């Protein structure tokens, strides 16, 4: 009994650490574009995102129910084996999160978690313990549809934004008002992120508690202390700021102007909030990336860096199988070594995290140098101060062109 309790404590601790990495990995989803356009200062942006992530975590538990009472058939699992399997799955998710953070790739923390859990369950229990219908309908399908939907919405909203404000094209800072709009829309994205991503860790912890009989299967809702712990942890992670990924989303995909940023954030928030209400555990990172790409395509003269898009998409494709492979390997150690396997996995997990963190110190990215590389404190969105030609000047130019002809 004591060893089972210890394993549950380890699972909860590792789940909360995953929640922390989810926070700093996904700060860019809400705050990359307002930082890129100069709408918000970097440290103010991450503080705002952290606060709203905290609030959003209390607004919905539908996604948590998808994990704790849907994706994995806990009634088929032994209380002795499943907590170590969850532990192994979390190692797969954390490893992928840390690696993609080091590379500055906005990959999906959500699908890293799903991949780790699925891979570990396949090795430790078998395919029968996975509800493939739920996985396909609420994980795989949203992963395919959500980024495309968000991109299309962002494209349309960007076209509308520039069409409505076309008369400001010749005026200095004519669309500067969109920066104020970005403060609202980026806040909405951060709130939506809390309603979706924090729920996934709540679901994992609740699943572990149900498996060992510490919570009834008839009630898959996360307990209040679980909600508080996950909300606070993801908020702390968000406040740390994933500056490497902020740099990629803010500048690596396209040069973001205020109207684009407003459009991308509107699209991202709408997609995430709708999915949270339906219990779809989608990737907020994929949605945010799709929105930024769509907004880049929607602005005439904008350039989308397709090489970066290609790298990101490769990361998306690899997320589930890569995290699943690491989770499966960790589960295999548990199967071979039993209770000692959890200890071995814990040591391996610490070594991986420390190794990747120390490697990141060689080329550290902080709020100071990420800002200069992203947007030079808003310089990327400054509109030329030179006023456009007056009506008389345009008439004279037309007359001169007619005479020359």
C-alpha cells in the first residue's frame, strides 16, 4: 500500500511538471503576436497570459473528462500496473516538450501527452485498453481540422480588417488601433488556453486516482485540489515564458502587423473556446500556428516563410509517434523491472530534463534578446511617417502621365 501511494505521489508530481512545461511551451500561443507588434511589452505579456491561464483553468472541465473518462478504458486496467504506465507516458510527453522547446518548434504539448500515454499503454497493457473511437474523434480529427479551420478564419478576418481600413493605407500608423485590440484578443487566447490545456493534466491526475480507487469511476470530474494545483502550475510555467517559441511564432513564420495579429488571435481564441466546450482536446499550438499562417496569407505583400512552416509541420507529424516511442520505452522498463522500473524511469527523466536544459544555456533566449530578434520593440510594425500624396498631387501626376502618353 505504501509503495502504491508513493507511485501515485510520483505520478502527480510528474504530471504537474508536465503542466509546467506545457505552460512555458505554449506562452507563445497567446503572446507571440502582441509582442511582435509592440502591443505589449514581453514581461507584461507573459504576466497577463499567466493570470488568464489561471482563470481559464477554472472555467471548464470537459477536456479533463475526455482524458479521465474516455480515451483509456480504466476498467480494464490493474491498479498495480496502470500508475507506472501513466508515469512512463508522462516521461514521453515531457521529453518531447523539452526537445521541441530547445529547437524553438511550436509543437503540441497535448499530442505529446496523448502519444506518451498511448505508447505506454500499448506496451504495458495492450491495445484493448485504448478507446480508438474517442482517440480518432476527439484527438486525431481535431488535430487535422483545427489548424486548417483557424487558418481559414484568420485569412478571412485579415482580409476583412484590411478591406475595412483601406482608407488608412496612406496615413502614418493608420492601423495602430489594432494594437489596442490585440490586448483584448491575446487575453482571450490566454483565457482559452487555460480552458483547454490545463484540463489535460487534471485528466491525467484524475485518471490515476480513479485507477487506484481513490476516486469513483462514476465521477470523472477532477477534484477541487487537482483543479487548483494544475491551474497554479500552468500559470507559473506560462509566466516563465517560452522565449524560443515566442521568437518562432512572432517572427519566424511571417512579419506580423497589428491587423494580422488581431485577426490571428481572434481566430485562435474562437477555435479553442469552441473546442473546449465540445470536449475536444486539440493542440492550442497548432491552432495558433495555423492562425498566424492564415493571417500572413491574408495580408497583401506579406511573406510566409514556408521553410519554417515545413519544419513545424514535420514536428507535428512526429509528435504522437515520437512521444509514444519514448513512453513505450519507459513502460518497457517498468514491465521488465517492476517497482524498480519506476525508480529507473525517474532517474532517466531527471537526466533528460537536466541535459536539455543545460544544452539550452549555450544559446540562451530571454525576454531581452528574443525581443530584439522578434520585433525590436515594435519596430517591425511601424508605418512610414511620410504622408501620402494629396488629391491635387495625384491629379497633377495623372495629367503629367497623360501628356507623356
